[in-house]
C-alpha cells in the first residue's frame, strides 16, 4: 500500500467530510441524473474508414455453444452522456518500427493501437501511476462521449487507484477506524473520488486546498466493492483534471464487475511487463477464466466470429476478457461467452486458423497454435 501524508491527524481532532471538488458537480450531476431516469443512449453509429471493416468467419455459430448478449452502449446505460454524431477518421499510418495487429482498428477518434501498457511512471515520487487508466482518461474527448467512458471503465478494471482520506490514513488503519473518503456531492447524490496518478492527486489538492488529507493506493476491485457496499452513487475519476476526468455511475460499475473475472487474470497479465513467459501464462489462463468473442454477420448474413486477418493470410480469432472490450471496438458486434474448451475445439476444427488475438483494443497479445497447446489439450480431453 502506497501512502503519503500532507498533515498528520492530531489526537482528538474532529474533521468534517471534505468539501466537494468545485470542478466536479456539473459533470457529476449530468451523470447522476441520467442514471436515475433519463433514457439510455443507443449505440452510436459510426462511419467505418475505408478498408477497415471487421473480418468475420463464414462458419455459422452453434447457438447452443455461444448465446450472444448485447454489448451496445445502451446495455451499459446510465452513462449520463448523449453521444454526439461520430465523425469519420482517417486510418492512422503505423510508424516503421510499430507492430500493428491485422484487421479492423477500433473506431474511437484518434485512438491508436496499443500493444503493451504505457511505461510505468511516478508523477509523485513513491506513488506508481495507473498508466492504462491515465491513458484512457487522456482519450476522453477523442471520440463519442459514451464510448470513451466505456474505454475508461474497461481500463479501470486492472491495477490500482488512489484515494484521498481525511486525516492520516496510516494512523486510522492502525486504530481500526474507517477511512472517510473525499467525496463530491451533486444534489442528493454522493460520488467517491478516486485518482489514476499522483499528478491527479496534486491537481485536486491545488483545487480545494485541503492539506489535511493523506492518500493511499488500493486494488481497484477493493475500492469498487467498498463503493457498492456504501451509499455512494458511483465514482469520479480524477475530478480536478478536466477534460481528462470521468463520472462512472454505480450501475455501470456494478455490471462491469459482475461480468469480470474476479481475479482479472488476463487483464492483469496483459498490463504487465512483456516477459518471455507471458504468452504461456495467458494461454494457461484461457483454460479457466471467463472469455468472450465478438459475434457479427458475415457478407452472406451468416453469424460468425470476428477475426483479425493479415495480408499474408494469417487468421486470428478475436477473444476478449470482458464484454466492454468488445463494446469499445465500436462495431455492431455482440459479445458471446465462450469457454476455453470451445475455443480449443474451434482451433482443432479449422487448421487454417493461425491463433487468437486477445483484447484487440489493447493492451493485446497474439497467441499462435503452438502457444495455445493448453487449449488444444483441453479440447482433446472433452
């Protein structure tokens, strides 16, 4: 647990809850009001750049094996935003030394493929930033608002976030006392404030001047479960870092956590340093964690699984660690649950499939048939 203290809490000091950050209420109010009763925004239509449409298999799907579920923006209602009409964006030319997976790029404004997580940073010494979450917040405004918030939510599902606590967190924990979190109020709704980085913490400190607080880093699922068990109506991420901030209502967060692997195994591996054994660890994880595929229509109108296809004839089935990973691609596909054994059988049934690409929106990894020996063995056992 990372800690720093701005001012130790004095013995017997009774301090009120922190005042809401002045930069947050307007945005928080919009999100809270929409979550309370405004109709959910439909999935935004998008203009596909020429030549970047999704490639699908022409093999029909057995409905008994994979029942698809909608992962449109409307199914994650309560975002508190109305997506503007998206504008077409020209495909980005990759740098000469950049590896780009074959197939369609996600439609998210100026969003770029990201094979690995950004380099770890400490914008405040001793506090390691959540680089993926910070990068997602930096993309807010690059595309349709609802879709960029889904992007923030999916990247929230890994690593840690920081909390501001009234008083000295270390002392409060040692005394077995609860931690009064910094909050923002919007009408009768209360949002817990969380932070992606030391820089975001400093921005909030400058905004409210409350030096009688300390900060602590906690695993994101620990924080979200605390939010669910409390009276909070959601969270605001990096409240004083406009425009790179996000209001995430409890309803959205609850659904995202309910559909996630409780250990966030694959997302954690893909966010980690790419050592020589990562491919093997991911392949082994695919045999036992919840997985999803993107289901769409092929040219003949036959349902099929989304694939990434290379100009050299390589074919990689797209596999996702969470339905949000499908939604953020910005296509009309639905997410369908699939097991490792079913994936193994799909590989065995079609020798032309080169392998799998996991979480194509990034961080992503491609696994070849050789890498996927555990899945093929699992299918053989079945």
